[in-house]
C-alpha cells in the first residue's frame, strides 16, 4: 500500500514537471507597435492563432528563434 502511494505521488510530480510551459520571453513588440515578434515555440504559435480572429488592427507577426527573442528582450531591458 505504501509503495502504491509513493508511486502515484511520483507519477503526479513527474507529470506536472514535464507539463510546464516556459512562458518567459516569447514575444517582443516593435517600437511603433506595428510588428510583433513571436518565438518559434508552441506558445508562440498559440498566441499567433489568437490573432486570426477578426481584429480591426492587427500587427505584422514575424516568427523568430527563441534565442533571438531573449537577446532582444535583454538588450531592450538594459536600455531602459
């Protein structure tokens, strides 16, 4: 019985660990706020799908590697 509880506990912890989505730094917007750069990740593509609805004003969406998004985010945060 004890082994079963420990096993189930380990399964739940492992599942929650691997299901985490890295949500940090997946987008950068241009200074004019007319272009949105999204990371080429699952979360980036999910955000893109939200923009498919009928919005009157849509930004131009460009996919970039996640490393580029992180570098650009860090560079802009140092300037401010």
